[in-house]
C-alpha cells in the first residue's frame, strides 16, 4: 500500500523514511496553509491593504494639491499676483486613488472566487 504526500501529492512506497522522496517534507504532518501560520501572509489581505494605502495616499495628495491651489488663488485675488494650480499632486492623487479602487475590485473578486472554491459540493 502506497502513501500520498500531503505537501506535494507524490505517491510514496512504504519505507522506513518518514519524509517524502520528492519534496522532503514529513509525511505525518499536514501542509501549512497561508491562513494557519502567523508568518505567512494572506495575498488577498495584502492586496486589500495595498489598495487602502493607495487610496489614502491618493486622497492626501489630492487634498494637498487642492489646498495649495486654493491658498495661492486666495492670496493672488486679495494681494494681486499669480496663483499656482498644483496639477502634479492633483493628477497623482486621482491616479493613485483609482489604482487603489482597482486593487479593491481585484481583492473582492479573488475573495469571492476563494469562497466559491471552499463551498461544499
């Protein structure tokens, strides 16, 4: 009777060796899953965290660009002179925010696919 490795799925003949001949993992231990070990990260959660960070940075850049534009406009209208339209932070902020929104969409899609795969049939 042969034994199947829980890590790589290779078929092992009954021998005195407690380790898989292919992947060298112990045959008597279940494989470590990403959610069962604190040092291994969940890729979907990392995607969600990255999306949250990008949306925060984008919002902050847009607000800073808007405040610089507004402040220089107010000063220019009261005292005369020129004002600055901070297009760099405004464009960067919008771009980063929508990249975060897209990453959120991808994370939701991956989470839905993972939930669908785990439903009993």
